[in-house]
């Protein structure tokens, strides 16, 4: 489809960012970014992963294109306001999407909401902005940005 991200790991090609997050978090269990199978947070973890691709993005794209959404019962996200409230209610519990535990979900949602609010595709409501700031204040974000800049410079030369 000519889309990024795409990951090649051994013989496997993995596309779809949600699949990539799940794959990498499971591949490196010592990083502690994914609740294990059997953990009571595993279901909510998968729920909010899938919610990103199945509900949130279609809703944001429909709205940004000023497209009339499908009828409520046929739309993957019902209606925008219900989808958005479902998300903001969860974020309000904080500090992270699953509560106290920071997971790969927060890498996905923190990154996505940073970009999406920058493009004003969803309102940077206080609960959203506070979440974005909390995720981006983590030292690993600065480390990843420095690594990105290093790779970009190497590719550019
Ligand atoms: N369904 C894919 C969509 C990926 C996607 O939309 N990627 C964008 C960047 S965020 C892209 O590749 N845009 C470049 C283009 O289509 O030319 C996923 O969730 O990974």
C-alpha cells in the first residue's frame, strides 16, 4: 500500500502500526510494555490498541474530510462524539491509558495524539493535552527523538 510504518523481522513483514506495537512489545517482554496473557490488563490493553485503528482513526478521517459518517449502527465508531468521549473518559482516569502502568499503548496514543492535535484534527482538550505532555516528558521520548535525528542525518549525508 506504500504506507509506513513497516517492519521486517527475520522473514516476517509486519505492517499496521497497531500490529507493530503489539509485536514489538511482546518480542521484548523485559521492557514491560505489554501485560502478559492472563494478566487482567491484557484485555483492556488489546481493546485500546484495536480502538485506535478500528474506531479512532476512521472517525478522525471522516471528520477531517467533512464526510457524513455511516449510520450509527453501521459505523465502526458509532458517532464521533461518543467515540471521543469514550477515549477522554479513559484518559481522565490517568495517568496512562491503563492507569498507573505505562505500556506500549501510551507510545501509540501519546505519539498519535501529539501529531493529531498539532494538525488540529481533534481538540487539544485539557485531558488530552495533559496526557500528551505526560507521555512526551518521559526520558525515552527524548532518547528516541535524538536517535531519529541521528538516523535522519545519516540518511541525508
Ligand atoms: N493502516 C496503516 C496506515 C498507515 C499510514 O496512514 N501511514 C501514513 C503515515 S502516518 C503514510 O504512510 N502516509 C504516506 C502516504 O500514504 O503517502 C497503519 O495503521 O499503519
